[in-house]
C-alpha cells in the first residue's frame, strides 16, 4: 500500500507542481523593495505566500498525499519502514492542521517549555542526564532497533557513473601536487606482521626507541623492523622467536642522558595481527566500501615515519628541527619549521608531504621569558620587584609541566633537568628544611652554594616530584627552559597571527621547503623502509585539473558582474535596508565622541552609495573603563523598549567584552548589535565602512548580492534547503568545556539568507546528537518563510575525519529522515550529504605560466581536481574556490556520502563553487561554501555565550536552556550572527 501511495505521489508531483524559476523567486520580501529591515523580519512567516503550490503543504502523518516521495529516495535500510509519530521529533498531527499563521517561530536554542511540542515527542537525551520515559509503539521500537543496526552494508555511498572519470566543465589544465607515489609492486611480502610492544617502566617514553633498538640488536640484529616509539612494531615477515602464539620478553639497559644514569626496561613483544596490504588495492576498486583499510594505512604510516623519526622531533605526523632563524610568537613561544607526512589513497598509494609549523616554548632563561609571560602595559615586568598574585599564577600556567635545566654558573657540576610544578614565593621568602631548620632559598644559596642571587624578589620554582618530603625550590634566574618540548596548548590571537605571518610563503618557496624536507628524510636509504621493499618517488605527482568559470553576480538594477581572480567590486545592494532608530555605544574604550560622530557620518555616506538609507544615530553613549557591565545591560534594555533597530558597540580588543555584549544583547535582552574594535576605528577608511555595512545589511534582512539568473544552478529553480553543519571541540588543554554543534539552513529561494541552531554537547562528541530536532526547526522555518516544503536537502557537513564517515552518515542521515517524517509521515525529500574537509595537507602548484594567479603564483580560483589523487569510484573532489591573500591556497576536499538526488559530478562541483560566492561578509569567493562558513560563525557565537562562565557538563540541557537566544532576534533578524 505504501509503494502504491508513493507511486501515486510521484505521478502527482510531475503533474501538479512544475514551478518556474521566476515563480519561486517572487517571495513577498522580493516585492517590498526598500523598507526597514526589522519591519520585514517581523512579518516573516505570518502568512503563506499567494503562490503556494497545492503540493507544498505538509500532510497529516498517515495520510496519502503530496508529502510522499518515491521509494528510490529512501535509504535501503529505511525503505520498508514507517515512522510512528511518537518516534519522531515533529509535532503531533493536530498541530500540523493549524494554518501557518497560527504557528510561532522557533528560537535557535532548544525549545523552551512553552515551545515544546506534545509530550509524545521523543527528545534526544544528552549523555549524563536522566532518561525521561516516553511512550513507544511497537513500530517505533522496531524502527529504533533498525536505526541502531544501520551499517555500511545498508548505507551504500554513491559511486561515479564512470570509474576513474570526473566532471567535464571548465578549462582543462595540469597541476603538480605534493603527493609522492609509493611503489608497492616490489613488496617483499604482501602480508606483514604487527607486533604489540609492552615496556616497563612506562616512563620516560623518550627512551622507548632506544630500549627497542637494544632489544633488536640482542635478538634479531639482521632484521630491521620498524617501531613507532610507543607500542607498535611492524616487520615484513615473522621475526625470530616471534611467530604465532609466541612472546619474547627481556630486560635491556639504556642510559638516560637527562639524568646521566642507566635505566633498565623490560621489553615484551607479541604478535597481534597479520596485515594484508593488498586490501589497499581492493579499497580503491570496490564500488561501495566506505571503511578505510585503517590497519594497512597505519602499517604504511609507521614504516614511512621511521626515517624522519630518527633525526627529528616528532609531533604526531609532523617532524621538526630547531630553526637556524628565531621566529618569536610572543608569550614565551617561538616557531619551529618542519614537515608533515601521511600515507593517503587515491588512484594509487601516495605519501603526502607538506611544510609544518608549530609553536615551542622558547629555550630561554626563565627571567628573560617572564617579561613576555607576566608583563603587560598596565603592570610592566621589573625583575627587581616581587610579582603580584596574578603574575605568579600566569607564570605557573606557562611553566607547569615544562622541563627546566638547572645549573649554577662557574661551577663544574653538570646541569640537572626537572619538571616544573608551580611558581611559589620569592627566594627571599620561600623556606624549606635544611639540617632540621627552616632556611630561605636566598640564604641557602649564599651559604651552601656560595652564590648571591641577583633577583631574590622573583619567585622560585617548585620542581621535581610533588611527593618529595622536602620539596625542591629553585630560583628562576638559575633555570632555563629545555629546548624542543612539545606542548598542545591553544595559541592566543597574537601567537596565531604571528605564525600565519611567518608561515605565509609563495608557492615557489613552499615547494622548495617541501623538496628540501624530502631530501632530508632520505626515505629510500632507510633500513626500515628497505626491509619492506617500498620505494618512494622524489617527484611531485602531476595531476589533471580543470578551472571552472565563476558565476555572474547580480546587484541592484539588474547590474551583473563577473568575478575576476575570485573577487569583485561591491555595487548597490540587491536588496538594501534602511536604518533610522540606531545608536552607538562606546563600551570602555578611549575612542572620543567626536571620532564616533565622524564614523557615523561615514556610515551614512557609504551606506547611501550602497543603496541603504541610514539616518544619524539617535545617540552616542559612552561608558568609561570603570563602568560595570550592569550599565551596559541597562542601556540595552532601554534600547529594546525604544524599539531600536541596531546598537553599534565599540569595544577594546578583548574577547571577554565581546562575549559580554553578545550575552546581554542576544540571550537576555533581545537587541541586534554590531561590535567594532576600537583599533578598527583608529584606522578605518571607505573600504572598512563598506565591509561593516555588508554585515549590517545582512543582519537587517537585506540581500547584498546573489547569483545572476543565467548562471544560477538548475537545482535552485525549485524549493531547496542548503544546510551547513559543524561540530567544534575544546582544545586538549581546555577542561570542562563542551563541544558545540552548529547547523545553519537557508530559508530563501536564492540560498543567501540563513538561520541557525546550536547545541552544547559533551566534549569530543562527534555526532550532532539533536540533529532531528534541529532539522525539524529548520524545516518549519523554511516553510513559514517560503510557503513551500524543500524539494531536496543538500547537507554540507564539516568537521568529520575519514575514519568517522560511516558513523556520521548512519547516525545523522537517519536523524534527518526522522525530522522529515516527523512533520509528515511520507515526506522524504532527496538528500545529498557531503563532507567538507579542510584539515588536510594537499596543495596544488601551477605548471603553466598562464595558470599562475597573483604575486604568490597560486592556482586560480575555480581550480578543481577530481581524478588521480581522489578515489577512483567514490565521488570526491578538491576545489580551490578562493584567491589566497597570502601564502599558498589550500583546496577544500569534498566527499559525497549520500545522494538520492542523483546529482552529476558537474552539478555538485558547480553548485559547491557557486555557493562560495554567497558569503555575505565580503566580495570575494571564500574557501568553502557559505553555509559551512555560517556554521563556523554560529559555533563561535555559541562559545561566546558561555565565555567566562562555568559549565556543568553533567547538566548540559539545563546549561543550554540558560542560553536560549531571544525569540525576537531569531524571528526578526535570522542572520544576526554574521
């Protein structure tokens, strides 16, 4: 019966709804012309547009009708299933029978108690919270179990129509890429041995390689197995006395160079797996296998890292050496240069080699580094004075866990190395027991070491074991930070900016650095690599590429522009807004009121050139540096009551001030804000004001520009929702910080305007847990804004590594389907699910002079590679969609995991490239599609909502409920976050 209903609906769809592109573009807000942005926003969704097609109303679950889709659009695991209303996250049937006018917009955060749907709706439970009892039907239980059992066998990913063929649009060319071909044709054995290595004691790990090398020399000196430095040993065949079910254990002695004494290690080796390397070839030829042959890739990675690991400091997949030139990053860090390498699969097996940069603690005397770490313009560092309590805390935060070298000057004793626990009292005040009597550190060194401290007012360092009965305290002036220590702390803005500046090089320089790294690694002469019979090409791989034409951009008065080199000149906005009731708030900065009035005049002048009607601000209010945040809150409350359209808030370059403004304005009061840094106002020009108004016009529901109809992708001719999603995680050194899932979705025919949803999740949680509820809200928003249901969904998912593809696809695709069926039982729009990958090291280098773009000689915007280094069967491609401002352009990789829309590769690639031109904040094509960028902005905004606050990870739903965005912000200004 269901199949008959679906076939009937397929016929109805073909007969009843054939919308023309111009019909769908004629939304009410396109006909309004200029008007106050907030006024238009408040009208959003209060009535169904008059052109609503008969097939575009959601049907009551269970009823046959235009909400159904053919079974071909349903995942194999779901095609014979029905969703019970109690299983869905949508409204009960009676709710959907209300006219759209009676429905209220849903806020971006999770629904409040008043906004919840009926109790029968199952809510996604966050780990750690008590499970609520929900009624379940037998059908719902069956579906839940089948959802749980989804696997790669039932979720088969799409494949290329023709094996080893990509798209065809664009100008053909050839580029070099930093991939070196691995020749596996002469492998000594197709099956290699993987051994587990257990070493005791477990520290210091830096001596593990020496221990295993001593073990090798003792028991199989004629073999060269490869050790990864931790637990894994791989060999091309069985090692002597280490066949199946055999174990070899021995004690070896290694000299600890830091402590100048020997250490005995017990080394135990046991075979745990025999790994078939031929599976690499089958992965590249099988049609639907999504599981990476992780074991085989891991083995090759271990083998290929053997050569550089002997000579360089290893950090994950990167290798570093102390630089000849100092690159200071500030705050006690400096940059080391190195290279990254990783085995990847394409049409062949490759070694990807790229430059790498990392911050290391500067190997300086601690006193010399204190000026950077504890000094500031408000409290300059003076070594003659004691540090404040806050300065001591800052010093502890920097030094804790680092190793220092201690040595008395002009004495023949060797230096000692200690780990730092904390900074403590000054040498003049810190005491410890010596010969049963308390003595200060200053006095001890004068009497016992015959050394007079230069800076007795500076703190001492508590070093060594924390459990030592008589702690060791060392004066900072006798301590030097040990070179080459690996840390995983999050860099601050100053350090990040400095690293970007140092790392930015032309393609010519970057290529030279990579080629130099390849020579230094000297792969083919390494005994471990020779053990396996692997050889590595020394030449960059030459790959076929195409350069796509940029879309034409349309502005007001039908003016069209073709971008040149990934950028174009701004014109009067396609749909401009007006601004009359607005103010400027000077929040604790030194900017003068006169300067702010001059800036307001520039806003009016530049806005006029862009088609905006901006009147003088109603007021300019200043809060001095001593003002309490409550005063800012009071001003925002007053603005809300006076129906202000916008508050421009000038702040210092402080993350905390920005977070404070957004928390007050968007979570507590409900006022639209635009923050400006004081330093921006100190050097603004026409272009700066222009860029600010790009954001302001979007926030007020304007449309800055769009794709001109001649180049508009065909898929946009019907109602389509484009979604961007991302999950961001706290850095390894951050504690009690949640992950943030952010999802944005288009709600207009042109895919320019978006609304957002965010959720707080347990740290490191990769899956978007509440995606069904999020998508339900997005679908409702779209329907209210357009009067149509999306005919298809295109989902760009960021933040997913290859090893997580199967998990993310099976979980999140199911949740999207649940959201659709929860609104209407047979509503199953086709879904295209793409993964966006930016964290890779593939780079392209033009081979032809005519392809060189800009002073850095990058490949031009629109360069696409979908053969050679991609999967031969799966649909994936690399796209350089932007013109790099500095350094070498990084392509973004896209991987299609699901597509029952059956889009061709040309359609997917062109749509993706065109979406990179719709980012509202600039007149450049950006490095990945606008919805993905917006998801990043939404996640950043969510992090601001808990900045400076404690989060109880065991009560995340409660924490989320405390940070719901005000409904009027979501309703009136959906793009408030840009």
